[in-house]
C-alpha cells in the first residue's frame, strides 16, 4: 500500500477522532492483525428512519428520525455528521460519513489498511458482512483513550467500497455508552450503500 493510501486512512481516523470532541458532550482488545472474517449481518426488523442521499450522489444511508445534524462548521466539507444521543458536557455521540478514493484497494485491503492505521486505539474486531441492501460491507471496532484528553472513546466503522471509492460511516461514543448506542445505531449503519 502506498504512503498516500495510508495517509488517507490515517486522516479519516483522525477526522473521526477530532469530530468526536468537536461535537461537545458528557475492554479487552484483540491484536490489530486479527484476520478478516466474513459473517452475515444479523437480520433485524427494518429500521424506522429517513433515507439520506449524499449531496454529491456518492452514497445513501438510512438515518434515525431523532438524529440531529451536527452544527455547521463542526465537521469538514464533504463529511456528513449527526449527533445520535442527547449531548453530554464533554462529548456528543455521533455518526459521521465520509467518502474517499481507495487508490485501487478492494474492500478487504481497505479494511486491513484502516485497521493498521488506528494509531494508539486498540482494535477489537474486523470483519466483512452483508449489509441490509445485500452489499458486502467491512466492519471494524476500535477503542481507547484520546491522547491529550480525559476521553475514553469507542468506535464502530462500517465501510462500503465500490468502483475505487470507499464510503466510511463511523459511530463515535464514550466507552460507557457504546453498547447501548451500538444496539440502536448499527442497524442504520448497515443500510450504508455506495452509489
């Protein structure tokens, strides 16, 4: 993998981390080299939400009716972000979605490179699975303290790779809130589909 690909992945993870803190609000890990295991997504009842179409036409995702768009300026252009739980004092749990070139990587290669570039965070899981639309998705989970802060965060990322483009949706929460929020938010994330 080229230096440019690693930089793109690292920048994506850094953006997710920065966005966590910018929204404002109140484990045991496995080796990052864990193999990618293919699984089927648990079949859940249809999610009750609103289909969001990316303004650039790159992807669709169903978002929760209670999700609130992040304030203008809280995230970079071309990145959509929603607060998915009532804000706390130090951090707001959020889902952000960004798109980027894969520079020729397929889904498994992109997933492996993403996991390699989680920095100081501990990788908990990496896998491929079938999304709610029948598309193959990558999923990776990572967690840990954010350097220079008192925040201990937990992330779940879902990625769809199509025609040289990756669409990456990341749930970012405080460690203490992760399990409950994952149960509510992951079904929406599994509707992600690159166009």
